[in-house]
């Protein structure tokens, strides 16, 4: 059950993260004013990503992915699920958190949008690079 929750919640995180990055790029390019909507969107992205992290940690412990790490490194798919995916997702969430913290210190709208575009954008690339696509679709669970 936790694997299903983790997979479905990932859709929410990915959709919100993509929307936030595009919103930041559009706001930057069109020189829009940073509004409460943009603030809430960044916060919602931060919250959904952290919830996904907590679900992922529970799943990681529940499935015992940290057992027999030597044998796991020899199988590419097992290595992806046991090491590469968790590390990249953790790094992505760190980038989202840093981006959120840095944007609050900015005064100008352009700087706020730029901070979101850079930090959330790099986080999006990391997430996309290490999603276990073959296991992710709901009908493969």
C-alpha cells in the first residue's frame, strides 16, 4: 500500500514542480510581479516534496532496500531503486528547500522568480533523471 501511495503522490509532486518551474520562468521572462499566488505555489511545491520524502523514507525502510548493498550494486535496476533514486530525490528536495529559503530573502520579483527557476528547475531535472519509469506507472505496481 505504501508503494502505491508513493507512486501516486509522485504524480502530484511532479505536476506541481513542473508548474512551479514554468510559472517562475514565465514570471521572469514577462517581468511579472511576484504575488501571493507565486508564494503559495512555491510553498505548496515544498510541502508536497517533503511529504513525498517522508513517504519514500517509510517505503525504503519497509522494503529493506539497505540490506545486502553489495549484491544490489551489481544489478542496475536494483541499484537505481536502492541508491540512485533515493539520493537524487533527496538532493532535489534539498535544492527545493534551499530555493525556498533563498527566495524569501530577495526583495525584487525578478530575483524571486529567478531563484525559483534555478533551484526548482535543477531539482526538476534531477527528479526526471532518476524516476524509475518502468516501475512508476500505476498498472505496473
